[in-house]
C-alpha cells in the first residue's frame, strides 16, 4: 500500500500537479505581471487625463473666442445707423 502512495505522489509531482515551488513561482510571476499591467493602466489613465484637460482648455478657449466674436458682431450691428 505504501508503494502505491509513493508512486502516486511521485507521478503528481512529476506532472506538476503538486509542486509547491513551481506553484509559488507561478503565483509570483502572475502577481508581477498584474502589477506591470496595473502600472501600464495607470500611465495610460494619466495620459488620458492630461489629454482630456488639454482638450477642455482648448474648448474653453474656443468658446471664449466665439463669445467675443458674438459680442463684436452685436456691437457692430448696434453701431450701424
């Protein structure tokens, strides 16, 4: 009976089903990959936020310019006899 258990355990270890060192390394590798992906996502999010702020500034400037143009047109219309 003991020989069967030993063979089963050896088979499991050789097949990688129970290899704590390999499993721990795989978990570490997965965690490192997740950490790198998280860093990349954070960098991408920061770039999106910067781009959004830039576009908002640009849009704000365009709106202000449009309002100035409207005011100038109204002033010109009012100045005409």
